[in-house]
C-alpha cells in the first residue's frame, strides 16, 4: 500500500479522486435544501461514535465516511435558500485549481518552495492593485479579511512610529465607525495599543462614515495629545452592505496626512462591476485595501489579500532569517511581506477563474447579485407583513416580520425564534443581527443563480414560521419536528 501521493500511488490517487468527485457531484444533484436539519445532539452522536484511535479502514471506506458524516450534513452555500452569511457559491475552475493545490502542496513563503507560484501570485496581486488604481502597488495573499486588516493596521502603526519619532504607541489612535468589522478592534488589541485606541466616527442615516465628522474627530485626537495612526473606511459594511464615501474620507486623510485603510472585504466585487464601480471612487487614494475574493469573486475559502498603494510599505515589518530568507538575497521571497510563513498558493484559484471566465464575466455575476438584492428590497417593501429596515449598496436585505398590529416586543422576539425554526428545518438559512438596537433578520445574497422567486420562497418560509409561532405552536422544542 502506498499511503503518500507519489508516482507509485498515482493510480490510487486517480481512484480516490474519481470516487470523491462522483460522490460530491451526486450530493450537488440531490441536495434540495441548504442543510439536512439534523439537530446538534444528533450530529454530536455521529461524531462521538467514530473511533479515531482504531485501526485504519482504508482510503475508500474513510472517504465514504467523509461523504456520509460531513457532506450529508454540511451547509450548502450554492442552494438558493442559503441566504445567511457572507459565503458564496464557488466557481468550477477555482475548485479544480484547489485540487491541484492540495496534491502538489506548494508553500509560497519562499521562491525555492513555489517558483512560478510566487510569480503568479505577484501577478494576481498586481492585477488587483491595477483594478484599485494603485500604479505602483504591492500586496500579499492572506487567510482572510481579519488577517488583512491586522496587517494593514500593523503597517499603519509602524509608519506612524517612523514618521512621528517619539510618539508613544499607547497614544496612537485608529478611527473607524460602529459599522466597521470587529477585526479592527481585535487588531488594535493584538497590536498592543491602548484600550481606548479605537475612536468611533459618527455616521449618516445609512451607517456610512461622515467625512465632516471625521475631520472633527481628528481634531479631538490632536487636542487630546494623541496621534492618529489610521482611518479605517469600509467598502461594504457587514450588516447594511453600505460603502463609506471614500473620496470625501480621502480628502480628510490627505489634508491631515493620516494613513487611510479601506476594508473592502465585502465590496471588492465592485472592482469588476460594470454598473456600480463608481461606488469605490476614491479607493485609489487609500494607503492599503483589504479584498476578500472568497466573498465576492466566487472563490473557495480562503482567498483574501492585502493590497498597498506603495509596495515599499510592506517592508515596514520585514524580518530576515538565515535559514529561510537571508538579508540581501535577490530571490522574491513572499515571506518578506507576509505575516505567515507556510502559506497556501491561494492565488492559483483566482488565476484559474480569471483565465476561464474573464474579469467581465465575474463582474456580470457580481452585478446579478446586486440587482437581485435591489429587486428583493422592492419585494419586501411592498409586503404588508414585512418591514424593510435599511437600504444597501451591495447585497444584504435587513427586514423583520411585523404585520400591522404586532407590537415591537413580540416582533423583536420573533427574530431569533424564526431563525431557529428555519435552521432546524434545514429548508432555509437566514441570518440575524441588530440595527439601531433592535434585532432583525438579514438576507445576504451572493449567488448569481438565485432568482427573485427563490427569495420569495424563503420569505414565505419566514412568514409561515412566524405565523405558527404567533399561533402558539411549540416549534422551538428540540423534540418537535419542524415542517414548513
């Protein structure tokens, strides 16, 4: 038996992959809802029944178990009734490229471990920088938006300490909004800044940062004897899907000489949009940008990048080690500009997708999700039982079930209950959040194949669940089978 992938096991590899692909394809053909509906207790029992210390069962049996245990009970983001979080269906060429990555297993931390892979990643980063409008930009792929934001703020911190000698790191401030991603707060904590280092800038009625309020906030920072290390603008807030006015924010940052970071993890699909690219006007004036291709470019997780306007900024935190990337070496080692050492060649997936589909086709798919969200907004707004709560620039829909006569307290309670009932049935997955202090349901529409009729079906399930709960049906008991 050949356990490791090599020339000797190539035939066994073909058999294992063919069987696996056949089983996964079969799941796609027969799956009719985004989740099986199995309870947590049922799933825990299935997991606990597996003896991980037992003798090996062979590749074929192990992969059948993966299908029966995981795939059967996985959450299927391609299903049109999946409308919960920022998870997109994935492009076929990207999935095929993922298989290549797993088999060859390159690491793009040093050139001698990846060779052409390093050059391809740099080319994809340069393409992204060009789409942003960075003429001499650079960047690196990361594990996700959280890491990209962390690295951006690390660079901003080092830049601030370099350009303002004598500044105490505890006096550094990062300005953001309450709608900014939670990773901003986490990054500030990890960077060792003061507990009050994040200052929240007031927003407009749509939750977007106000440039005039930012200007005032920066004056307050200076008056307090603090130093602004960075401003974080958001191109696609997680809940509302709104884009901050980037050009106006850039005007303020330029005038005050403050590092502008744009978190475009959600909104980066606008870079290839034919109809809404203007929403990113001003992004080319940022110092750094986060992009999550696994949110907006139909890529398998993970596929994110940090892109900077000046490639030299990445060297602010470079470290060299004799065994890995000695100082003065002329090889293009990506570990010089990455927080990670061992790192997957995730750029290959986007490379394959761009070559297979073309950037314009990806843009059409992005626009399809945005058009769908606009249509669903109209649908919800016209529904007497539903209340549309906020507009969006991207593909989220915030709403609640509250027909005339239903008081706020009961409508608030229904939000979590409806979500639990739908999840328990497995027939539809919706998210929940809080807007202006009150809970609401959220749809996130990232599937260009989803239709208005598909979303109308999800909304009907919401209506049925809410009505049954109001009638007193005990749908929340774990021993009650949910049938919608």
